């Protein structure tokens, strides 16, 4: 239905809403199709990070988007390198939602092995944010769980 909305309108704002809404799905095949669609010629290059950002709002989508970003990294770099570094940084920001040491290590390893000139500051900010989140959860995670459990 969202694809029909996307293809049935010329209004850019409506297309962005369809992309954003699609990323909120928890249906794995829908999310995988959306990721592939986001790199197609039907989607403007500057709109692809919107899909990743939307999927980053929930754990299922975030993990799929992260794996997709890593798998398609050469495509992302080619698409955004030289003038589109801000867009590449926005796509990389999917890692901002990471909350575990394992995810942090994966991000550190990946970004360390795949540097892109101009994204150093973004990588540093992303990794600092994840470290801060992990520390916060280690310190206050139990209290947060109790609060939301109604205890």
C-alpha cells in the first residue's frame, strides 16, 4: 500500500511520508524490500537515509538497516562521496541506536576498516553517543526496567 502511495504521487512530502512509514514496519520481508527499494532509481539519493533513520527507530529495523549499510557500503560511498558526505553521515547514524558492547565493537570495527574522508567527525560522534548510552544503561538500566514494569 505504501509503495502504491509512493508511486501514485508527485508530491515529494507524500513520498517521504511513505518511506518513513514503511520503515516503521516490523515485517522483515517488507523492511528488506524497502531497503532495496531505497537504493533504486525510483528513490532520490537524498531520501535513502530517511529509510535508514526510520528503520533505526526500532531494534528489528535497526539491525536490518545496519547489516544492509555494511553490505552495500561501496554503493553508499560511491553514491554520497564528494558532496554528499552529510548524507553518508546521516546513513551511518543508524548506529546511534546501538545499546550493547557487541554492537559498539561491530561499529568500531566496521568504521575503522572502512574509513571515508570527511566522515571522521561523524564516526567519532556516533561512537561517543553509543558509549554514553551503554554507560547510562549499565548505570540506570535496572531502574528503568523496574519503572516500565510498574514495580
